[in-house]
C-alpha cells in the first residue's frame, strides 16, 4: 500500500501566503474563485499527480466562492484536510467540498466584516490618522505594522485550526459523520444563500403607484397650528395620534412590493438568472445585460 | 512643481501597489494614511502628504468592501489627490482643496474597479480553460495578470494626472454624468444575483429548498445579523440531521441495548 500523502507545514504555509492574493481576480461572475484556486495550487500539485486528477481538482475549485478575505483561511484549512483525505482514497465527493465551502463562507463573512472592517481597521486607522495629521510619521508606520501582524497571525492560525478540524471530520469514516457534514453543509449553504439573496442583491424601483389627497383631519394642517414652541408641541402630538405630515399619501411601487415581502424582486431576479444559466446563456452576457438594464431603468426613472 | 524621471517612476510604482491593494485588501497600501504618505515620501513632500493621508483616513474609516458591494475607492482617491497636492506645490495650504477632490475621485475609482472586476470575468474563463488542461502554471499566470490589471487601474490615472496636470482632472470629474454613475451602481446591485444563481443551481435539491425559503424570509428581519443567521442555519441543520436519524434509526439503536428504550436501559443497569 502506498504511503499516505500528507501536506507538510511548508505546503500549508505556501497556501497561506498565496491566499494573500485571494481577491486578485475578483469578478462579478464567481467572485474569488480564481484566487481560491491559485491559493490551493501548492497543495493540489502535491496531492494529485495524474493529469486527470489535477484537471478534476482545478475544476472543482473554480466554482463560485466569496467571503471575507481573511476569514477564507479557516475554510482553506478545512478544504486542505478534505482534499488530503480524498487524495488518499477517502470517498469525499465534489458536493461535500463545495458544500463545506459554501456553508462556511456566508457566516464567516458575517464575522469578518464587523471585526476587521468596522472595528480593527477604524481603531488602528484613527490612531494612525491622528498621528499623521499632526505630521508624525509614526502614524502610518504603526498602522501598517500593527495591521499586518494581526492579519498574518490570524490567517495562519485559523488556517491551521481549520486544517486540524477538517482532518478529524474526514478521519471518522466509519460513522456517518461525513454524510451528516455533507447534508448539514448543503442545508446551511442553502439557508445562507436564501438570506444573502435577500440582503445582498439590491433591486429598488422608484415609480409612484398612487398619490392620493387625504381627507381633512387625516393630516396635520400646518396653517392652523399655533406659532412657536407651542405649535411644535401640537404638531408632534397630532403626529403621535396618527395624523400624516403631508396632505397627500404617496405610495411607491417599492413600498407595495415590500409589503408582500422585502427582497421579492431580488428573489425573482435570482430565479431568472438560474433559469437563464440552465438555458446555457453565458454569465457574462447576463452580467453585461444587467448593467445595461440598470442604466436604462435609471434613465427611464424606473430604478 | 515638476518631478524628475525617477520620482515619476516611483509614484507609478506606489500607484500600482495601491491599485493592487484596492482589491486584495491585505497589506492595506491603498489606505489613505499609507498611500498618501508613500507618494509624499517619493516626491520629497512628506509632511503635506502625511497630513492629507491622515485627514482622508478619517473620512474613509468606514469605507469597506462588503460582500459584492464595492466601497468608494480609497486607492484612487488617495493616490490622485496626493499627486494633485504635490503638483499644486502649495504644501500644507493645498491640503484642503486636495481633500475636496478626493471624494469625486473615490467615485470615479469605483467606476474603474467595476470595469476591471467585469474584465476579470473574462480572465477566470481563461483560467477555466487552463483548469481543463490541468495547467497550474497558466492559472498562476492569469491570477497575476488579474492582479496587475487592478494595479494598472490606479497607475494609468496617476500617470495621466502627472502628464496633464491637475486642472483638466478637475474639469473631467465635474463632467462625468450622474446618470452613468447611478445606473452602473444599480446594475452592480443586481449582477450579484448571477453568482448566487450559479451556486444554487449546483446545490439545490428538493430536500434543501425549504431551507432557502426560510433563510430568505428570516433575512427580511433586519435586526438579525449575518452571524445570527449563521447560528440559525447551523441550528436548523443540526435539528434536521438529528430528526432524520431518529426516524430512520429506530431499529439501529436496538442493537446496542436490545430494548430501544433509553430510560429502561438506565433502570436495568442499576
């Protein structure tokens, strides 16, 4: 029996370094997929020696991927462990690997954005900026050094953590753990995709559906208010009683759609894209088409 | 003030680094406090550029690429406004007008990065072909090409400003039609759907579709953060797995104890 191929610390470090360039080929079609594949190449090169295996490995990693660039590291770690087991003959299929990737990327992006972009960077940035505004060269130096120490340490240790956790998942071949992980990952993946479609796909319509003049007594009659602070008091009281600020009730198309469920247009758009993709329409055509639609709809005051 | 040949080359290198980082978001060369300082360093106007960088950093503290949305472009804003400050030759006195220029520059940079991110789609299609051939070298090469495209995105405008001076740049920014900027922004909000559609097409089965629906509906509750949604998703997955096991393994567990009644087993062992 052949020796088990393992990824050494050096291999894992090579992957970690390459993951620095994760977003390099960020694109509107599959986002970080190119950078993801680029990062995994040192590992794939070692694990797979025949051409067929290499082609399969590269193709399965060219699928859609997008998360926070630093939080990709634990996902990379788990993927390395799964690929290692697969190369050694474990029955881990493409769906498992893709399920783990998709299942982890959404929640992790949700961790990375607030932690790095809205906490660490503003704090270090404000520190560096205040020194810099006073003409102190230490400002940018502190920002640069502190940020990169935190970043590299985080990326390396979370990748190692993911790698070790991933090995444990794959080791337990006797039980049904792997099947559970596969199914669990696709459940989580679909759940997160549902919420991402709602949160991140933005389609907003501007047209007004109706513009109705309200009956007397349904709106605040500004001319009849007492002057000064008393008038403000009266106006606020009336508003609290449910009177409208304007004498017209304007209903926009977007408000009508939102009262069905917010994000409905985004959902329909996503379903339309799925349908077009199944009809073998090129994603690039869809993307360019959407940009054209955006500009035309804006010019026509629809969006 | 005019720059000598070596300074121009160095400015272009700094611009290139800032452009790369504008997409990579790793070393943070594109953050104003770093990018402006570097431009100042290579042009010999360190202090004014340092102050400009600090001031812009304060404005840009909350600018971040979230998901597929693209933040105002700090890279072009810092590099171009620092170059304009240096060319203007007013020293510290020019900092305020340079800041005023930075925000429209950030929006212009947004258009450029949208363009490059669309071009990158073509690059990953070439990478797909390389994957078919199992060629690691070609994938490496095209990844580097894509990164260089992002570098060039800032280096070309920087070179342009160096070539024409600051006046025409101002006029150009004023002339950019808002309908184009807004329309591209609207399109950018929609194209994200294409990526999701591809993943859904791959993962969807009748068994997991209900979870998509639950996720979609829960996301309308804006108080639930993505972390919260993640926790709910994990919870649902665990519940589903456990329940489906209970249904299927009623016979299986009996091999352990013979009774299939956990409470009974505990009593028996006493």
